[in-house]
C-alpha cells in the first residue's frame, strides 16, 4: 500500500503533548508561526508521499553500484534529492547567515520522521549533511563556514562522517588514519575508512568528508584524534569544485537493507584536508555531528515503524481467513488487533520522546538554560535507543501480521525490517 505521512498525528503531538509552544514563544524561533508550521508539515508530507515513497522499493530492487570508480545511484534518486534540496529541507534548522531557515529542531525532527518512513535509503543523505552542517557551525573556522555551509545547506554538496576503520569500530581510539601537515595550513590525509554512508553519488557536485585522523604528535587513544574536512573536489578560488582530491571509493558494501544508500569503503592517499576545530580535539567536534545523528536516527526508526504499521494494517484489513459465516478479515482477530494496537502505541510513545528531546534542544539554544541542556542530554540517547528499538519491533510485528506472506519479498513487509535494522 502507498505510504501516507502521519501529519495529523504529528500535529497532535506538537499541539497537545510536547511544549512546542514554548519554543515558538522564544525570540529565536518567533517566526515559526502556527500557519508556517502547518504549511511546512503539509508540504513535507506531500513530498514524502508523492516523490520519496515511490522510490523505496525502487532503491531496494535497484541498489547503488560502483562502475569504473563512479557510484551509480538508484533510478529516481537524483530527481528526488533535487526536490529535497530545492525545497530548502536540508537547511531547515541551519543558520540563516549561511542560507538556512533557522527553524526549530522540533520542526525538523518530524520532517526526518516522515521522509524516513517514505524512503530511508535516500533520507540518509540529507540527514548526514545536516549533521555536518551543525558540526561546522559549532567548530569550523570562519573560512570553512563561508566556503562549505552555503553549499551544504543548498544541497549542491553533501556531507559524510568518516570514523570507522577495519580495526577501529566502537573502539575509535584504535584508528590509524594519518594527517601530515603540508606546511601551508592544509594536511595530507592517508588511510582507509569503512561503512561510509553516501560516500559518493553520481548526482552530487561535491562530497565533503569529515575524517578523523592522527597528527604526527598525537597521543594514543581518543585524546590524539583530530577532525579534518576532506572534499572530493578541491574548491577553486571561486569556491567551486576544482581539482580532484586524492581519495576514492574502493568498493560498496553488499548489505542486508537500505540498498539504495551507497555504503562505501574510502581510500585516502595523501588527500588534502583542513583542520576542523582544535588539534587533537576531533572527538569533541565529531560528537556534535554524532549527537545530531542520534536524534535523527531515532526519528528514522520511528518513520520506518510508521510505514511498517501502515503496511501491516492495510494487509490485515484486506486479508480474509476462515469459512464460517460472518468471518471477516484478520484485522478482526483478537491477536492481530493486539499487535496492531501495540505497534501504534509504541510509535506514538517514541514520537513523543523524540519530539520532547527536540524541544529541549531548541529551548537550550534559545535560552541557554542549563536545565534544558541537561534535559536534552538525557533525552537524546533515550530518543535514539527507543526510536530505533520501536522501529525494529514494529517492523518485525508487521512481518508476523502478514503470516507466511511476510516472509515473501514481494509483499514488501520484509524490506522495512531489513532497512530499519541499520538504525
């Protein structure tokens, strides 16, 4: 069945459950009027339903692939990404000084929710770019901000984060990628990174990598890690993509899900990079991007849960079983109703937690109040963990409601479970 963005459910939570009115009552977010919020949610829902959702199955069946060093993306992803970029959705919460709209995270989070429910594989691209935008806003030099933020916010360029290496997964301190000073303020980055989501795309003018690496005098462990901006193409004097940098996609991973999202193995061979933040302060700078991603990934889990629930509900309303007179569809079966009710309740609870977290983030920014900062710090990991756990449990229940048909790929129930497992 086609996905329908839950705009009315989202509006109910913003209007009646979380204190969104406190956010819009601050000077920082005073332009987010009720009419503006309603219009933005409606348009985001339309884009999700009409443009992104039809590509969910397309991306699954036609994965991104590497051809002669070029990442070829799934059919339709180019045009859909352009619709996201040209609509201003990437820069919704970004600093207006660089072309963003400066709107609340409590408005951006529902949009991530809807777009992820429509097509998670594609939505990962703007999510990572938004995280890079926040990291540069917080830690980038004025020169880096002026050069990169307008391009990232407009969607002309995209952003990634490069942490993981073959020997350094959750133990980030074990990374070996090196950064050698070039003597002109730039650094030569050498090493290999794996699991790089949207590491390249044939429809992007430039891909900007935030790379964790070690300077020659680095201390062991995480205390010796620095962060660098390493673009695919080196910007020329006018800020446009120029000479190709010394980096490449070695291969793309063959994954359980999110087939439309290219997950790359990246090789850096003395690639030119610029320091972001302080030397040996890379973890603190990268955690700004990762914290942004934690709430965003929680919203992704909620979005996929919503899509899986809608799919299961439609099947249950249509599927007839039993020969007795008056036997209807399986939505009337008590255990099916129990599962559907639990799915709906869990989605609602996860949304409330995620949106409450977003409100706390906004209020902390708008007021500087330590209480709001503490609330945001507490809720961020909860919103991530619960949102993604609900995504997996709801998608699993969706397969169960389909019975044996849930194990058949053509029904589409399995894709939600395969995709959401990454969150």
